[in-house]
């Protein structure tokens, strides 16, 4: 497990998962973790597996009270996560501005992540799918 | 409304900083706000779209690092008001500012604005993405 550079002091959050290698594209995947004693997740994500280490954003995700989720009868609702590409954080940048997305849902015994997507914000071209886009790198629970 | 299946848990955020004049015409330059954050793990930072438009943007949670400053931490994003209604035909803008938290304070980078409907260059201005409050927990 990679060494974290984040303090872990008086927090009510417990670190429950860290990506072993943030350079590996995770694609669509699930984690089998006992979350029955928690109610929320805090998920740190970055733009892509090829980007330098560093967080893009942390998302709070509710843990649904079900052990057998599906999209109709026992909903574990998807949380929509997004990140803006580096093109938004500089001046004079004329590169195509992209937004990176991935959905996540959590319930008592697991977490699902969809594939990652990248969509240009200045056009209607179809989004690109990539295993490495909008990838989680650390998860806390409370 | 259907009964929620989500367990409730209220975080205890402690207010550690307020912007004394977030509508200042002088804006908010890139800077570090010195705070003793050694007893905390995360901060939550609230920001407004600009000194002229107090539309509140996201209030993201930021991890407090004990390692070296990274230049690749990018959190604060605000959308222009015209993407929140059906009447405006103005350009949709994204406003951004990099942010970094350590045990000794919170560092803000410069603010940028990028037109999301074109590939025209982004620009910078101190009047955008004005932080207003910081909580720690």
C-alpha cells in the first residue's frame, strides 16, 4: 500500500482503502468492504492515471442501507463525480477544455465504480471512455 | 417524500477563518492564510464566484497534508450564474482556483476563468473564486 501524505489525527474519518498504484488504470470495478458500521464515504479522486500524483477533489458519498443493491428494488444510488481538466487552471491555455467523470455507489458491504469518461465542454462530440479517467485513490469512512 | 435509507451523521466542523471583506474591490490574490491546523485532518473551504457576484460555489473538503506542497492540487470550481437558468445565452464560464492545506495554513493559487463553449484562452483575475470561510475537522 502506498504511503499516504495526509495527516490522520483527530478525524472522525477512518481510512479504509488506498490505491496501491495510482498509475494503473482501474476501469470499472468493485470493492468488497464491510461498511455496515459507517454511514458516509469520503473519496479522493484525480483526473487520470497518467496525471502526476495529487488530488483533484474529495467527494462525500452516502452509504445506502442495503446488502443487495440493484437499480430498482434496493437502490444504492449513484453519486456523480466530476473533475475539470488542467486546461481550466491556467491562463492562456487554448487546449480543448475537458471534464472527467465517474459514478460511484456504496452500500453495507461494497462499493461500485463505473468506468471513467472524458467529455469536451465546448462541443457535442461523444465522450471518450477510459479506464484511467477520474480515478479514486483514497477512501475514508465514518 | 419516501423515508431515507441513509444513516445520518453530523460532522463537527470548527470555523477557523472568515474573510473579513470578501466583497473587497481589491480581490483576493494568490496567498497563504496562516492557521494552526496541526490538530485536524481536513478543512472545508467555502468560496463565492467573484467579488461582484456572491453566488456560492462548491465548498469542497481538502485533506491537510504533512508532506511537501504539491502543485497539482486543484479543488475550487464555480460555474457562472448563467448556466443555472434557461434564459441566458451568455457564454458559460468555469472559475477555478488551486488550493492546498498543510498543518500551518491554507494556500490559494491564482484564480482563472475559462469559457466552456470555446477554445479561447483562459484568463486570470484576483476577483474570481473569493474564499469566504474555512472550517476544520
